[in-house]
C-alpha cells in the first residue's frame, strides 16, 4: 500500500465528538435518478489572452472517467481547441460544441428544465478565470472582486460568465431539488460568489458543493506531469483521486476528497490552496452521506526529512503520545469496516501549533 497521502482516523483510545449528519435535502424521490454533466475546457483564446494547453485534456479525462462508470451520465461537452489555421479567430470544431456563453448557459438551463428532483449535476470548468472589479450590487464581493469565467465569443473573442450569473443558474437547479457539484480549475476561483455567504437567499447551501483550484487572489497553474503533458493541477489531482477510489470500490465525501486534494497540493504545489464551499456531506457526484462521520484528519509524508506529518496540532487538541490508526486514502470511510482494513498504528512524537510528527 502506498502511504504517501493518507487519512488518519482517531484510534478508539482517543476520544472525539462526531459531526452531525445533514439530512435536510433528503426527500422522497423516484427510485431512478439521472446524472448530468457539463464539461467546459478552453485552450484557444484570441489575443491578447494567452492560450492554454491542458484544459481540453482535463475535461476529456473527466468525461472518460464519468462514462467508464456503471451509472449512465448525460454529458454536454464544450471545448475550444486550437484551430489548424494559426490566423483563425475561431476554435476547432463545430460552433455548437464551442464553450460560448449561449451554449453553456443554454445547457445549464436545459438540464434544470429536464432533470427531476433528486438528480445529480456535475459541472467542470477548465480555462481562464479573471477578477472583475466589485460592482455596486450589495451582493458583489467587495473584498476580493467578482470571479468571471472567460468563455469563447465568436464576435468579440471572449465573453464573461460572471459569478452572480453563475449563482443564479445554480440556484435554479438547487431550487428544483438537484444536487450540484461545481469544479472550477481557473485563476482566482476561490473568489467565486459564495452562494450562502452573504447572500443566503441565492441558493440553499446544502444543495451544492464547489471545489476551486486556488484561493481568491491566487493564480491556477498548468503543470507538466507524466509524459511531459500539461494539465491543470486541480483537474489532474482530482482525476487521479477519483480513479483510485473507483478502482478500490470506495466512495468518500466531498470533504474527505477536499482534504486529500489539499494534501496533494501541499506536497506537490503549495503555491495553490484549493477551497471548498457548500455541502461537505455529498459523495462525489452522488447522494448525501447518511451514516455518521468518523473523526479523521490527513497525513502526508514530508519531502525534506521523509517524516509522517499529521495535519493537526495543539490548536486541534493533539498531545504528544496520542495514538492514531492510519489508513490509505482509498480506504472505506465506514467505521464498521475498520477492523477489516489494513492500517498502521502510530504515536505522536512532536506537536506544533497546526501540525504534528
């Protein structure tokens, strides 16, 4: 087993309080639910915007993952690849496949109209993000400015999908009883309008989860991974994690997935700090978790001295000598299965403010 990125669940001799389970969105729905996905990848931008290299590859990888599962997924794919003619102002492919404002918003509205309560929607955006100056609206984010996704436009080259516009589209989905997962792999994505804070009237925060590639003022980078190809860091780490979980038949909550992504970034690319908003109890692209949570935190191996580091310290109540059972990231979160899973028992050797060895 590879223990470079692990989850540590509190040993039975270490007391803790469990977190309450959110059940407010669980209603009587049809036995059969549908899964919908809107995937947006933009490599080609008209000057002066710089082109990107990995965005289309990112969403194509997500599409392959979704379609390889046992559950059918209705996928709308919008991508902008570089055209063969270097002087062209239009991306490759047919116009109805381009990630234009009209195509993307029409897809989201169509799903809202056709899906039924209890259906699941997954939206993945990989492309340029920008920060618009805060507007006079009381719902504009005065601290960070407002995120806008930079889409393709066949007249002006690009058009913005502003955070407030995106919020209204998600709000309509959640009001219709849909469960929405939104992944934003773009610069400044942490400044996406937080749909329950402050403007809680926009959307029920228990109906969606947002995962972002970075904080409100951070740049999201494309990195070279295996084979020298470029991918967005969030998309790459997310796809690897999901593939590993599926291979081992394990489902985890968005919160657990988010914590794993944070550790991956911390170990490999600390310049970005991914963020999570909304409901942490969703299973990825699936139902709410109905079982009580087991208290756990993340463990990673430090590159400098090759030690196991617990992402908790004095501030979290950790004391020297505390014992933990460590499991692989792709182990089940079900506490009743713990006895059946391979684990390593460790003892805290040194405690700092926020981390421990």
